[in-house]
């Protein structure tokens, strides 16, 4: 569910070719192609150095692409392959193969000036194993950055974010590890307690008492409900 206030404060932006908002937008009649193209432009923008490219494995493992194409592994490969081919046929994507020294890998590059130079370079040079490992490392970085932030988690599992709630969420994101936030939201969903106050109580408990396999927090004896209330007070009513 989207926030009524649009994009959160301090949102980052990705450069997109102006043509995509004109004649190309009129030409693209397949929503999956448009979504896939936008995701590829974002993933490609996270890369560093030259040549920049995306591998088939990176695309098929991408959480967002998986979500809007198919969660079924048997259908995902076929749907992704078809969508990428449609995008290539529109002249928006370059598909070539790269010799890594360990095998041939399918790679995809946006069809812009830099992309055409990168494809030409890859076609005429053998990318050795160390360089390919560097790109694998960059892929993992991009995947990490594509993990849902606290605003996405809230909108997906609770609802619209108001101004006051946005400030609370920003503060929580600075205090708690990403893994804790995802786990706390997941627990709230499992127990059908979809409120920020419930999630906040979980996080405060982990910070105070520790969390099994967590990264921080103080580990101490378990406390009963009366001791918890003495330390933290009664939970506020949920929004």
C-alpha cells in the first residue's frame, strides 16, 4: 500500500532516459516489460566501474523481479526470459554473453551509449576470473540495497505512513539493525498483531534483553510481565 504523502523524505533518485517518458512509453504495451526495464535501470545504476552489466543469475534472484513476475520457480525462468527478450526486441536492452574463464555467462546491459561501449568491450575481451568475482561482489551489494527498508515494511504490512509515523520509523531505522526490523515485522504478521506499537515493543525487548542469534543487545535472565511493565511501562495504544 502506498503512502498518501508520496515518497519518504531523503528518498534517493535514479537517472532514467527522457525518451522513456515519451515515445518509448507509448510503444511499451506490456506492463511487465516496463517494470523489468525500470528495475534493470536501477540495478545497473548500482554498479561501479567499467564495464557495468547484469547477469542472468542476478536478475532471476532479484527479489523485486521475482515478486512481479512469478514466485513459482518453474514459471519464473520462462517468464523472465520472455520479458527480457521483449525488452531486447524493443531495442532497450543488450543481451550478450561473457567468457569469465570459468564458463560462459548471459549478461544484460541497458542499450544506451555506455551500454553499447560495454557490450563491445565484453565481446572483444576475455573477462578474467578476478574481475568477474568483483562483479559478483557488486551484485551482492545491489541485492542488499534492494532489501525492503522500514518504510516499505510498514506500508506492506500495516498501512499508510503519516508524517509523525514517518519520523518514528526514521528514528527506529537508525537504532535497530535491518535484520531485527524484518524479523519484528514478520513476527507481528504471524501473530496477526499488525501495529507499530506491537513491533516497537518487540524491538525494545530485544534491545534490552537480547535476541537469539541477534547482533547486539544485552543478554540477561528472562523477566515476567510485571517486571517488564516496571521497566518499560504499559504499551501505548496501537495506531
